[in-house]
C-alpha cells in the first residue's frame, strides 16, 4: 500500500499528454527494433502476442486510441502480463527519458519530491481514490529519476 504522508508531493497523471512525465506524452523513442510514438503505445502493444494487434497499437493515431484497442481486446492479454507489466513500463519510460533530454530534465527537476500518479480508479499504477493504492507509476518514475542521477 502507498503512503502519501510527506511534506512535498507532486501529483501527476500518466494520461496527461501535455506532461513530459506521462506515458501519454508525445515523446517517440526506439525500443525492440521499432519506433514508438509514446510510452503508452509500447506498453499497450506489449500486452499482446498477436502480431496484428501489436501493429494496430503501434500505428494508433494517439495514446488514447492505443489504450482503447487494448481494452477492446483485453481477453487476449498475455497470461504473464501482471508479472511483467512493471518491467515493460519501466523499460519504456527509461528509454523515453534517455531519448528526450527535456523530459529527463523535467523529471530530474522534481529533486527528491514524492511523485504520485493521481488516478482515483487505478489502485495499481495510481494512488486510488483513498490514497491507498500502490502508486506503482510514481515509484517507477522515482526509480528512473534516481538512475538518471547516477549517469
């Protein structure tokens, strides 16, 4: 369970396309031999082993469309998804930040402030309505921030 008790907190949304810290931000990057329009595109495509779905998501017009394609096909999500989803998100975000120095600078500018994905409905990636969620997205960002400082 996530604990938000701290003096300084930055609340963010991974679906805010205007935020360089969001998985929906339009910061393309190359990973696994393909150019991804956003972290969200990569994350959603990796849910599936079906090459047709992979291509549809890769070429989706927006991160929102990529997410909708994945939701529409949720019965086809790979069986090990819950075990690997954090790794997939971390790889994509880290690669995006290493590709886009402006986004990395924005992440580094948060210093040691706790980052919280402010989703009321997502108790895994976000903090949930009652702040009792895992805040996995925030923890991933803070881990990447730490790693970027070591470079």
